[in-house]
């Protein structure tokens, strides 16, 4: 019976797929992707404060992942709102920040428990700030820009939970499948199950990063997968469709492996450039303003493109008046740029901002 896009796909096959996943082409691409990912992991481990990467680079992943769902904000609005969470910001910016919060929540949760349906639910609730649960009401259909139905996911809470249970088993099965190949398969399956009324795409992309952490392929969830998806949006959705309609797993897996390799290399190169920026600033401050120099101060101004006096105080580097002097000194050297926004004063690390926004 031919696949009907307008009918709920309750016959979505369980995992593992009944086809060869690790073809010769897939294995070759997986070796390449694993090598680049290992290089990224090794480089990130050399950063003195890896929390800096989660704070800054992961926020770009949050912005881009949200942009796929037409939730758009600017880098300036995003970083300013992140530096001043109590201040006013538009709903889209707040939703992007919640994505980063959900990613960090999942990252912390993995230290005590594995990826499960319950954790998926926690993640989507943090993103949407509502008590979302597994879809129980029929009527969900995915449409293209022309309003045509392109896919109707399974319906019925029991059916959806059964398929999520099978997905969990696949994620944790000791089956010898390359973890990156498995990530590609589980990403398709989660998107095809489409378990929530909203927030499925972003939740699925967070699960990708958490899976890489759970498997020890990354120590922290920093990878720009969403950048590749945006740049190759048509191929991404075409790949999903071809798995659904013709079980074309090979081309889908190859797409995802290329996404991992490309974004891991981009992130690796960006981390290297940020490290070089930090070292350059460290050397300048140590030479030109030795009285205020400290390793901790340099880390503070690279933890976030927008620094405030309070950040320096909170890091126990100096009390408020002295912290203000430190930041003004750095502004005088041209390392930071002072900017007032309402009542708040920010010191912007423009080199870092431009690097993150590139």
C-alpha cells in the first residue's frame, strides 16, 4: 500500500531499520566525521573554562536552531538579553535563551541518568515554558509553505509512547552500530514520531548533542549542527521525506554524517580563533595594564561578549568600584567598548562578538 501523506503514520517502522545501515559509503563517511569530532573534543578540553563555550557558542546553536522554526532574533538582542536576564527583551529572544537553558538542563541531567522520554519531555517544557506532554489529540499534520500536507505523524498517546519506548531501546542498545550512524537514525525517528504538539524540531536537535555527550564523543554540547541544516534546508527535509516514503536510509545517514563533519570542523576552527583572541588579549593586558591583569579577568571578558561590572564582582575578582576601573581600563585599551542601554552599562568584547556572529 503506497504511503499516504495525509494519513497518520501509525505504521512507522520500529528501530532498528530492516536495511543495511553501515554501507561502504556510510562507513567511509563515518570514519571522517568521527576523526573531526575527536579533534573538536580534544581542542575544547584545552579551554581552561569550558563553561565559556557552553555560554557563548551554545547560544549561537540556540539561535540558529530556533531560526529553523522561524523564531528569529539578532545577535545583539540575544547577547544583551543574556547578559541582563531581568531586563526587557522580545518573546523570540526569550525563547532562544530558553533553548540554551534546555540544552544545559539536559547536559546536567546526563550526569545522573540516560536519555529517556521523560528527559525529552523536560526539555520541550523548558523550551516552550508550558506543561507540554505527549500528543493525545489527533489532527497534527505538517505542511509546506503552500499549505500542502507533507507528513502526518502517528496519532494516539499509547502509539506514540510505544514508539518512543522503542527509540529509547535503540539509543541504549549495545548493537555495535557506529554512534554517529545511530544518531542519524534516531534523529529521523524522533522527528517522524513528532511526539509533542510543538517544539519537536528544537528538542530533536538538543537530543542529538546530548547523545554525542552521552556516548563520550563530546565532553560538552558545542556543535553547530543547525548552521548546516539552515544552509542545506531543502536537502534536510528531502532526506527525511525519502526515508519515510522509500526507506532511503543511506542518503539520509550520509547527509547527517556530512553535517557532523562540516560543523565539527567549523566549531573546531572557531574555538581555535577564540583561543588565539584570548591569548592576544591576555598578552596585551599583561604588558599594557599589568596592575589589573589576572587570568580570571580575561576569562570573564571572554565568557560573554557583553560584560557588566557585576560579572567581575560575581567572579570574586574585585569589588564594584575596582571592577568598574578594570573594565574602563580595558575599554581605554580598545579591548572592550563601553555602551549604555537604558540604565545598564555594558562593556562589549567586539572581537569575540564578531567571531561568534560570523
